[in-house]
């Protein structure tokens, strides 16, 4: 099999599991974090300003979520989004954030995962994460672009010529042609919001318990509780009301 087809097949396979495979990296990072907490809790370079650094890591992840929110809020129906079975795209979105970067959702995902990688306080792990993300998502982006190129032809090629794949080119920005859909954000990105605070709160609480301390970051605990309640409320509104009916039409 030629490399072109091999990369595409790898990308198609990775696309299906793009939400679960990075969890292995998270588990490795958590293990490294807890190991250091147990054997040398004062080895972290941010030991003297731990809570501030934890909040910085949370902000990095939230920055990624904001990128996703802006992207998803202006995305037309019938696009891949969180779909994992196959590529979907009925239209080619080239305005808004798609006027400055071709894969904004993957850019957002990068920062969302970078936050938990940073919390380990291990520079080599952060570098390894960046390399893994690059190799992993490069295949997915390749397969996605092959799909779009085959479907939209010259329209896709003309758009992609001056729009970078991953690092935004801000001077290209053109206002989105689609209105922002808050209901879509409320129901589609609730998982990401809750996941961010659950991950950081879990690592903070368990890490403090392992090191024999009770200096929990209560700000994280409060925000985690609020995000879980928000998640449950959105699930309730979706299941028992017609509030989000327009999102799924």
C-alpha cells in the first residue's frame, strides 16, 4: 500500500477513536503526577504557588474549549463534530474561524489536553504529549482533507491554499456567514466543560491525599460541582423538554 493510502487508512481508523485513545496519555500523565506526589511532593517546580499554577492549567484547557465553542457555534448542520463513525460534511465552511485555520476543533482539543499535561510539572512529558498529538492528529487531518478534497474538489483546494492547517493566520479572518447557535453549544460542549473540571479536581484531590495533605483547591472543587450540575441539567432538558429540539432537526 502506498503511503498516501496508508496515511488515509490510518487517519480513518484514528478518527473513529479520537475521543478515547488520548485517554491513555491522560492515564500515563496522572500516574506520573501521583508517583511524584507520593515520593517527592516538593519536587514540583510550582510547589510554592501550586493553586495558582493549577488554575493556569485550567485556563489553558478552557482556552481550548472556547476555541471549540466559537467553532461549533458557527458550524452548519451535518458536519463531523463529535461524530466518530465516519466523516460528514454537506457544506464547506470557509468563513469565521475557518477563514484562519482549517482544523479549529483539533486546535481546541490540543489546548484542552495540554492543560492536564502541564499539571504533571514534567517538561519531558509535555514535549512527549505534543509529539504524540502531532503524529496522532496529523493522520486524522490528512484523512479528513482527502475526504473534503474528493467531495468539494477545486472549491476545497482554492480555500485551503491560503488557510493553514493548524496554526491560525489571523490576517485572513472573515466574519462568519452563519449566526451563532447558543443552544448547540449548551448541549454539544457540556461534556468538555465537565471533563475539564473533573480531571483537574480528581488530580488535585487524589494528589493531596497521596502526599498526606489536605490543602485541596476548593475553587476547583466548587467549579467541578457546578459543571456537573450544569451537565445534568442539560441532559434533563434534552431528555424531558423540547428546549433543544431545534438543534437536532
